[in-house]
């Protein structure tokens, strides 16, 4: 005959299963469980309490089955319970063992179970909201009512594990997803460090294009400085009549060389990217043609809309005709025109270089190597197995981290 469970034992069982569910569902506690042997022992003792109550009062064993599977998935160890019934007779000791979970997590992670539980509830609400938005009105109303009911029940007896299981996700899925995410982060770090080559070939034309493009950007920079110096030397030496007929000095360029500053910044970024990744074959043999196209078009547009280009290239004839109608200060006009001719030649050379840069972008996009998908998948599986076996330290794999350094 099955022994009736008392309210106190039921309360202990509910408290223990709720804490265990939270541990197996939170990425923070999963990561702690993976690397902390003391935490593994503490959790094993609590699961042992649940196992004893389950067997002693003939409760559903599904929780123990899930815990055993999740524990092995995370730690690559099998659960070993204390079979001595005397270990579970003192209810005060049992409660202290369960409460110590909260103390240990609070001291280690700086968060209580209530805080972690609240984060899980918020995540569950967000996921349910996304699901609700894709259904029709009737289904959405029913889903919202069900979720509200589930949420109220959650605050009473419903565990996080039950909520997640209702969405079709098991603790095994959660643990496995965490390991897969850590494997991807580890792979990305190895790629940035140049330890892994992820492409199917090393086309020699790509480094040539990259260095050629870098040289072309430097040439444009030099030409831009030369043009700025030419116009700056002529600033204010020509005069135009205003509406009142008075002569006023005409300036061609701003005293602040905005275009040259932008060019210098972009060249600095390119130079930093090349130097930073000079020993990394992933960056050496792959052209970030999207970035290169952005640099080229951005600078080209800045050049086309600049005041000096507008006046001295696209409106030069009308501007010159206007100057010829002015009687004063024409003695300097011929000298000024010779300077402008040099400016125009250098500008047209710059536009030609921009065309060459666009050609480099096209060629680079065509000859860029393709990612070796099979190699990447093999590495991910290898890293996942090594993480499960404790061969890879995951203490610093919580985020991918770092700003992308391949900007050229």
C-alpha cells in the first residue's frame, strides 16, 4: 500500500524540485554546474532527497529521469545517490541541505533563486508573446488565457521545468544548446586568433587586391591633400561682385579639411586591420568587400558633393564666364586658372582611382574563398565533445566578445 505523503514532505519535495528545475534551466547555473565540483556534490545531495521521496512515496519518476539525463549532459558524470535511508530521516537536515543550494549560488553568482527564477519567467513570457503574435485572433485569445493561467499556477506550484516542457523543450535541449553556443564562441575565438582556417582555399589574388587597394587609398589621400593645398593657396585671391555691386573675396575651401580627415580615418582603420590580422590567414585570404565598397562609395560621394568639386569641376564654365564679366582683379585670373587646371587634373585622377577601387571590389567578391562548411561542423562537434569531457575551460566563454577586427 502506498504511503500517504504529508504536507511537510510535499512542501520539501516541491521546494527541492523547483530549485533543481531552475538550476537546469538557467545558463548561469548550468555553466556553474559544468565547472564547479562542489556545486555538483551539493546538487547531487538535493536530487538524492527528491529521489528518496519519489521512491518512498511512489511518486512519478519523470523528474528523476529528467534530472539524471540533464546532469549527465552537462557534467558528463552519472548521478550517484546516498542509498542509506537514515540520511533522509531528519527533516531539519534535509531542509538545510536544500537551503544550502540558495546560499551557495548567492555567494558564487551574487544572485538568489528568486532573481534567477524571475529572469526565467520573463524569458518565458517573451517567448510566449512571440508565439501568440503569429496565431489568429481566436488562437491568440486562447493562448493568452492559457498563459495567464499557467503564470498564476507558476506562482503557486508550477515549476519552470514544466513551463519549458509545455513549449516542447527539455532540459536536455537546454544543456545541449548551451554547449553548442560555447562551441561556436570557442570556434570564433580560434578564428580571430588564426588557429583555425575556415575557408576551402587560399586564392593568392586576394592579398594582392587588398594591398593594391590600400595603396590606391593612400594615393587618393595624397592627391586630396595636394588639391586642398592648391585651393587653400588661392583662397580669397579672387573676388566676386555681390548683389550691391561690391567686390568680396571668394573662398574655395573650408579652413578645416573635412574630406582629408575622413580619408585619414579610413586609411587608419584599413592599416589597423591589416597590421592586426597580418598573421591570420582567414583575414589575409578573404576580402571584406562590403567594407571596401562602403569606404569607396562614401569617399566618392563626399568628393562629388564637396563645394570645390561642385564649382571647379561641374560648374566651372559658368563660374568662369561670371568671372570674365568682372572688370576688377582680372590681372590674376590667368594665374588662378593655371592652379585650377592642376586641381582638375588631380581630381579626375582621383575619380579614376575610385573606379579602380570598385573594380577591385568586384574582383575580390568573385575570387573570395568559400567557407568550408564540413570543416566548421567537424570542429564544432569536436569542441562540443571536448567541453563535455572538461578538456576546454568554459569559464570565459559566456559571450563571443570583441568588435570585429576584419574591416578590410
